[in-house]
């Protein structure tokens, strides 16, 4: 729940997937198993049971939105905003994101010591995700905070079952429903993706208020909840490898390498799930129709059979394949934006950081089964 990599290393010593009787589920921990099932058997799985473990294994409610639709429906609703995420189109956002990063860093530079995750990248990506949805800064930051509260786990907690989770969910969904109802009355106030989805019609169907609310939550969650972890990991691991830190600070064209290696080494999307609708052979076993499938991406991205010295952080490695953004028809819609914005966030930090130091003793990692990575990285700027 906090740092699974030692356990994943042990699991990879056995070939093939693992059966988890309690959840009637198979865990795929090897890169090639995940890759082959995703590429060759996507039509043999359904996404309608949800992708987070809490949906598939604990039967928590599944939001009606394109990430939890099977491929034909998924493509129809994803296509509405697909053009916004092409590599050429996200590039037009570069000046705005660079300016936002510099604005957020300016007061932090004066302090000299701050939390790289909470004070900088978490705010940057919450604001940017909100911008893409047509939201203001305060709304974006507050609703991202409530999303974090709905996903918060106490040690040993199973699912989103605590009073803290429920209180945050009530506040979040109450505010979002009121916001969407306000847009229905005044559609000229809608912007970004939400304007497109309010106006969209697919196969004669328009989205209802609850559908729009689900999309707001999903875009805010994935738009500001994985790339900040990658950036925080990059800053942390570079500080643990002084030679690589010095190389990046001396040649910032290496910044994308640091971003991608941090994503591989400490994959933020720990596990996503599917459910088999037909039998699927994998690794000498057979996943039966109706059984659940855990795609353990964080394990696959450290698989020694795919990556030489997989357990070492090395920005100079070459990776012909990886699972950073998933694989198949549900591959991350925002991959080009995440790569560009993540690289910008790091590059702007390196521009002002000098030989920075990380207070490792006070770094913490998120506790949860879905997203993984650092959520506190105190840094002190160097000369």
C-alpha cells in the first residue's frame, strides 16, 4: 500500500500470474504477461466493472465515463476531446504551463526550502487540469483536495469506507452537482472539456448531470494525480544519485530522461483492473470468463526480463517498451500532455534549484492501492 516494490520483486521470481482466491482474481506481475494480455486480448475483457481495485474487487460504485466503457463506446466518448491531447495541440499550451510553473516557483525560491510536491507540482497540475475543464484556480485546488480526501486511507483500511472518505465525497459531489446545474442554466459559462461534453451527443444520447460530474472527477484525478508523483520521484531519485543529478543540472536536455526513468522506476499507476469475458491463456495459466485481472504496472515496469538492471535508477538507459502510460485502446489519453507538462515542471525547477538537497528523512509516500509514489518531498535549494 505504501511501497510495494520489495514484494513485487519476490512475486516476479515465479513465472506466470498469481491467483487470489479471495477476490477470484489473477495478478499479472510480469511485463510480458501484461503486454500480451493488453494487446492480444483486449476484446476478451470488459472495463465496465471499473479499473480501480475498489470497483472491481470491492464492488464500489463505478462512474459512468469513458474510462469504464468497453472499446467501441470508449472511443466514441473519448473522441470528443481527443484532438486536445494530440502531440501538436498540447504543444500550444507550453508557454502557458511554463509561465504557471515560474509563477508558482517564484515565492518558493525566496523561501529556499519548501515541499516540492505539495507546494509546487501538486498545485501546478491541479490548476492545469482545472484549466482544461474550464475551471478557475480556487475551484480546481479545492476539488482536487476533496478528491484526495475521498481516496485517503488509514493504515489497514479496506476501500473508501471511512467517515473521512464519506464526508469528503458528500462535500465534493454536492459542490460538483451544484456547479453542473449552474452550467445547465447558464451554458455560456462552461469552458474547456466540459463545454464539449455538455454539447456532445453520441448515438442519440446526451450526458446527464451525474455523467458530467463523473468526468470532472476523473479528469481532475488523472490530470493532477499521477504526473506530480513522477516529478516528485525524479527529484528524489536524482538527489540519491549525485552523478545523475549533476548531469541533469549541467545539461537540462536530459530532463525528459529523468522524467521517463522516474515513471518507469516508480510507476505512479500501481494497479489497474479488468474482468475477463472470455477465457484468456497467460503464462501457463488460464484466466476464466468472469474472473478479475490485476494489471500490476508498477511491477511490470521493473521486470528484470524486460529491463537490464531493472532495480536501478538510471536516466541513461534505453527502453524500447514500457508500461508508463498503459497499453492498448485504453492507453492514457493525456500521455503527450503529461510528458510535456511533467518535463516543464522539472526543467523550471532545475533552472532555479542549483545543487538542491532532499530531506529524505521527512519524505513520505502515498498510502493506497491505486496510485503510488511520493506525496511529500522537502527540498532545499543549493548554490
